[in-house]
């Protein structure tokens, strides 16, 4: 994987001072990024808010109802 032999430290020491500082900063960013905690699971704020409708309607009935409403909305706003 490496293009030239030698440790990372040796390669950094071979760099001019300005590039050496840049390399060290980049390595620090990589270390910091590797220590970040994994992202929390996505939570939807609206999750379960329509659960009450499940007592009276099936999910298929609700899908058909909202599809009809959406189609009516588009028809009304096309003209």
C-alpha cells in the first residue's frame, strides 16, 4: 500500500517544516474523526401521532384516502 519504505514518522520527518505541520494537523483530524461517537438513530417526531386512526381505518384505506386528497389538490391548483 505504501509507495516508499519507512514508517509514518520517518516520512513526516522528511517533509519540509510547513508540510510537516500540515501533515500533523491532518493526522490529528483523522484521530479526532475516528473517536467520534456513532450517530444516534433517526427518530421521527411525528411517529405514532396517527396511530389512533388505526382503530377505525386500515392502512390501505388511509393510503387511498390521502391519494384521492392529493389528486384533488393537484387538480384544483393546476388551473
